[in-house]
């Protein structure tokens, strides 16, 4: 592959994913990580990408969403593992509803290219599916949060009240014995409407979210049908969730020391 072709392909990958790690890009392009690192330096000079700890962010013609971009690299290996496990639950032709969390975004990345009916209130997620000819996309409108690019509030809630989906996939800020929490009250109400619209509710959350609470209570544990979490979840929490009737799916996290070291070198 010529240098120009490789850099264009690299830019397409970063644009589509908004955030990507060095090992992931090297694997996709079938080149060494040092080659990717040099190409990323070139993209940075062009102003289309920004290297951060753990990977690279797309900074081209897309809105700057401070909160989303700050949260996306956090617990990235766990999010990717959770996303792979959650994506296995989605069947071709299903109607799914995706919220605007960064873990949900990782799930969405893996679903692009599948024949699906996709509903979302997230601008980043909508941008993934908008050019995809195999999926039908419906954007849930409302008040757009400038930090996350998520539509929320009464207009979004009203639209959701008239819709029905097979599965809703949600990210949350915290989980404890009382249930799931988020820190934006408008978003909490919108996520509650998403839950009511679904036959099945799937929560995707890494193990660092457990044992905490946040500003707004989204739902009790009993409202969650499936919870996908990384292998860091304690045995006691697995038992609590099972007693609440939640099906727990554990996503093993496999990250080699070499990969972690290479990702850290980007910071």
C-alpha cells in the first residue's frame, strides 16, 4: 500500500471510530505500530487527529464534544471487551435503541455494516450509521447537550413514547444496590423513556461503575434484563445481580503488556 493510500485509510478509520488505539490501527492496516505512529504525527500536523493517552481522537469536521472525548479513552480495554460481547446479542434485522454513552458507542462501532433498524439520541452514534447503506437510522431529537452530543429532554421523551424497539442498549454512570444512575437529570428521564420503549433492556458498564451512585436514579436493578460487564466484577456483585433477576454476561479483557505500553507511548 502506498503511503498516501495508507494515510487516507488511517484517516477513514479514525474518522469513523472517533477514538482508536495504536494496536487496533496497526492490526487494521497490517503495518507496524511505529509506522502508524509516524502516520498519526502527519495527521496531527494536518489538524485531523489528536494523540492522547491510550490512542488518537478524530478532530476533523465533527463537533467538539468535550465530555464525550474526555470519557472515551477511560477504561478503553474494558469497554472494547464489553462491546464485543454485547454486539453478539444483536441479530440481523432487529430494531435497536442506543443511548449516547461511550461504551454504547463502542457497541455501535461493531454493529455498523449489519442490516439493522437503529434508533439513537447520540450524534456520535448517528454519525457512524448515517453513511451505512445496510442500516435504517432514526435520530431521536430534542435538546442537544453540547458536552456529549446527546439529545435529551421532553421532546426526546415524547418521541420515544410513541416508539417500540426490540432492544435498548444503555450506558450508565454508576450502579449500586438501588439500581442504575446517571449524572444528568434530563438524560435520566430520556433513558427511562428508552427503557419503557424496549422489549429487552441491556446495560453495558465496566466494573469500575459498581458500588457507586450518581445524581439521578435511572432504574432499579430489576428493570435490567441483561448486564454486560468486564471480568473485574466481584463475585458478590454477580450474586446480587443474579438475585435481582439480571442475566450477567462477563466479557474477558485481554490486553497484553506490550499493547498497554504502546498505547501509553501515545500520551
